[in-house]
């Protein structure tokens, strides 16, 4: 019924509840004062403080728009390769360490193969307890499962990151940005567009995410939740090349919206013998042919462009 109320009525209800709790505490304090609260030093003050804290918490939660009951974080689910320890209270012979097979099962004493793949730890504990109970080995088994090694749900992070490798999904809602952080972040030579590939519902999955857009007020769906077996690939950033009468000839990263003037500045500008007005741009077309043009300083730079700074005429 509470969830069916409108926001205004819900806030009114919470404020009223906070006021009623605070009023009840005040009346309780008055009763303690009349009937001997002096025998319990600090009891009235503690009761009043508790009531005020509860009421203030309710009011702050309402005024700030924070939900009182937030949804619980999704639990980790066991996958092939995970190593677990199964313990049964007061039954050390049934406490074992096992590895989840590729089929998602473990071998368990007395019971035999148990299918635990895809289950949370709590659900796996209940399944083991049910198997012991149904086999009439124990009447009320108390089972505890501890995750020792996470290998079933892993994501491969490759390309231009500080620490490429395989990383476990310790929870069920790890996002791409969190996995990039676990890999040490993108190197200076890494691209801002990251490719995520995997399988979703039995079909190939591929998505390109814009990393800077994640932190510029973009929607949360721009940062997808990863699944076991996904691959996060950070390609090399697009480059342009400058040579000739430039202070620092070489290859440089193409920044977003970069112009020829900015590219020339990245190379340190022209030397004393060079001229910014006598540039040549070599660009490969769609047909593979290289086209040479005389660019304007405001023209946009594209990946693999080659800028040649010629000598001044005077």
C-alpha cells in the first residue's frame, strides 16, 4: 500500500511518522522523569536522542528524495572454473573443496554430481542442503559455501590498457568503466572508443562505447553491464604524421575536432626555415589512392593524415 501512494502523500506519511515517533519519545521521557528516571542516569536523554535521530533520518530521506529501501546489489553467480569450499556444520566429512566443472557441476560426497552453475552462493547452499536432506543423510543440514577462486565469470581486457589480462566479475553488475579501472585505465596511446564483444542470449554481441561521454553527463546505458566471457578491447588511438620543417616531426594522436593548425602546434610549429602557409596534406582516399592537397589551417585532421611543412620562399 505504501508504494502505491503518490510522492506527496508518501512524504506526508513519512513526516507524520517521524513526528509521531518524536512525540512518543518525549512522552516517554516525561514518564521517566515522573516515575524515577533519576535512577537510570542518561536514560531519558538517550531515548530522546534516539527518537530525534529516527525522525530526522526519515525527514532527511524524504526531503532529499532518497529512496528508503534501495534495491540490493545483485549476487555473484557461480560459473565454470570457480573453486568453492562447502562446509556442513558438525559434519567435517562433508566439508570439501571443489571446482565447478565446465558443465556447472561439482562432485559431492554421498550425493554425487550437483549442478551449481548459475546459482548464487545462497542458492547453492540451499541446493546442497536439500540434496543431503532428500537423501536422508542429515535431517537439518546447515551448509555454508565460500568462494575461494573466481574464474568462471571473467572478462578479458586487451589493447591499450595499463594491465591487460583476465579479470573476474565479483558481482553481477560490473560495468565497462569499472573493468577498465581494474585494468589500470587506458594508456595515452589508447583510443576513446572502446569495443565490447561477447554473447547475449546465445547471439553475438558487439558494442562500441564512448568513454569520455560516460563522464560528461551521459545516460547510464552508455556504460553497459558486462557478462562472463566478454572481451573489452581498447584499440590504438588514430594518429597523424607531420614531417619536414617542423620543430618536432613525428606521429601524434588525433584529438577530437583537431584542425591543421592544432596539428602543426602539436609538432612544435614550423622551424625558422619553415612556413605555416606552405603546407601539403597527404590523405588516403576510399579507393586507396593518396591525394595531395594544400590544406587550410582550419581544415579538420583525419586519421593517418600526413602533413608536410615546406620551406619558406624567403
